[in-house]
C-alpha cells in the first residue's frame, strides 16, 4: 500500500531524475502507480473513500435480532457463548471459522448502539489529604525463610499526592493486622493524612450485619489519629487506584531485587524486613520533592500508638486448652479450670492471669487448626500413658521428625510399652532440655542402637557431666600492696609541690 510520504517523495524526484520510471523506483512504487498519483495530484489519504456498504452478506443476519436481545439483556455475555448457542440450535449451519465475524459485529454494535461504558475521572490530589491502605498477597514471589515457604501479606500505605509508600508484613486481613500495619505506616511517615481510604475489608473494617457502618474499634482507631475514614464501593478497586497500582509496581520491584540478590531465601524474618525497607527507600527516592509537600501538610501524630490487640476471656477446659478465634491452643495444666485472658495480636497471642503475662505463642492462621505444647501437659500425660494412643492432638506431641522416628522405633521394638517409653523420653526433654534429648535420639538412630528411655536418660546425663563448668581458683589479694602504692603516690605529689 502506497503511503502519503512515498507520493511526496515521488513528486520531489520526478523533476530531478531522467525519467518517471527511475523516480518511481526510488519512491518505492511501480511506474503505473506513479503515473496515477501524478495525474490525480492527490495523496493516498485524500483519495480514500469511506465505504458504507457490505462486500458480502452477513451470515448472522437472520439471527441478529435474537443476538441483539442477548446483548441488551446481558451486555457482559461473550461472543463465543452466543456463537456456541447458535451452533447448538442450528447444527451444521455455522462453521468454527465464522466466530471472528460474529465477534467483530458484536464489537461494532457495542460501540455504536450498546450501553454506555464506565469511565474514570482523573482526580486532583492535594498534599497531606489522602492516604490509601490495602493488603496485597505475596505468595506468588515464593519467598522462603530458612527454606520454608513464608506465607504472608504486605499492609501497604500510599500517600496519593506524592505516591510515597511504605508497608509492613501481615499474616491475615484481620483488624489487628490492619491496625498494626496502618499505625506502623503512619509512624514511618511521621504524620497523619486528613483521610484514610480502604477497600471493604469486611473482617477488619465494617460490621457483617451492617456494611455501611465502620466497626467501633476501627472508628476508635481513626479517632485516635484524628483522620476521617473512607471505603470504596464493592467491586470498585479503581477507587483505591493509587495503592492498587503501587501493589503491582512494588511486587515487581521486589521480584527484580530478588533476582539481583540471587536467592529468595532469608535467614530470618528480620532480615527479610530489612530487605523490604530498602526496597521502599529506593522507590521513594524519586518522590522527594512532592514528599516534602506531603510531610508539611500531614497532621501530627498522637503521643502513643493505639493498642491494636483484642482481649478475649476464657475458662480453661479439662484438656488444658482454649479455643481462640476457631483455633485450639494449649496452656499450662496449672491453669485448668481458671479464667484467663488472651490478648490477640496480629502475629502472636499472650496469656494473662491475675494481671500477669504467663505465656506467649505464635498465632495460627485460618480455622480448625491446633497447637498443643507437650510441656503444658506432659506431667500428667506421663502418668496416664494409655491416653496417648488415641489422643486427638497426638501429632502435636512430636517436637520434630526425630522424636516421631523414635516413637516409630519404639512401636516396632517395645510392643505394648511403646507409648509409656515415648512419654518418658518426652518427660526427659521437658526436664533436661529438648535439644539434649534430640541429640541423644540422633546418636541412637545413627548408630542403630535400641532406643529406650533409660538409654536416652544416660546419654543426657553424660552430656551434663561433659559440660560441667571448670572450677577457677582466685588467690586472695594482699591489701598491703595497695597501702605501699598509695604511700608512693602521696610522696610523689609532695615532692612536685
């Protein structure tokens, strides 16, 4: 197809070259085509005519009224769905290759006669006016902590004027995670925007029974920081567009930084946190000028952060366990039958009794999980070995894989007393230290020797004897030496005087 630029070049060359054939060749067209454009004196774009007629009959003409009815009732229906229905109702009439023709006609109909499309209106952002907060899942990056997959989210806060961002690690979209993550972000920025917008975080922000009302706790959080709360409409993520876009850009930056690092594995969560902090620092480096304006307009922070934890009260059951947010945790058997308080944080739970914190353990995610600490119940379980065989949470009583291997060894060689022997070994771990018993079991498994509680106890005692601290003798100090030293110093001072 000849372009306007080729025709302009032809007109320039025709007066310079010896013949029209040479000019046409240099312009990249045939001599016949060149003569046509030279005779008309028009450019190709000026010669085009708008065609308003069809070159062939539409194969869907007879069905178009029905197709249009489908589109009017449900504008979101796809052309492929309609085409499959036409093929089903008219066997052999429509070939697969005609699908594209139907899709083109539907596209034209939607553009000319279809329903109006939603449009987005560019907003003017003001310094210090709005902060957007949202969670983003990080599983797709496959980050690991000591070779184990680290399932987590990032609580992401963005100031919409400067697009400055910060974030913190979260483990669920709970109120505790929202509160801790949002507060960490505000303190990182050193101020509070006038408004804070979130999506419709049903578990964290609004009541299930009335989604139009913020929960009392979230209202208290906003009041503590003097900010006005906003939430977007259901299914309208574009209303939180700044933070949604930053989710994508942030995860892209993390992915690229991991490639440069050469590994997705971290030694600890703290090391990973430092890695993320560097990412946010790099992303904000190009926003310094607008960030200064944001900082100047942010409202001051309150004196302290607001306590984000939930406090739940329980009476410890007969199994020395409590059910916190649909997950079962054990507590020390001494608390059986007592009323305790569980202070629930985003990543851990504290157990309080008589205004004292008596325990702390990691918080589990999801529902229906359990974590039974053998140290809480072993003193009584060792007295009731028969209860171990069918104990509902028996798998939690293997501190690691070697303890499980020891139990399997006992079931093969100790017969009826296997449970009793294993519980004795577990009791030794409780009394003498889990690491020592683990080392003893490893030694027995490696050597192929028979595992019994008595042998394990002997090995642990030998470890204790080898680790005894050597005695150090310190000779008595003769204080007369200090008197002599003081006398010499005094005489020297007198002489100089």
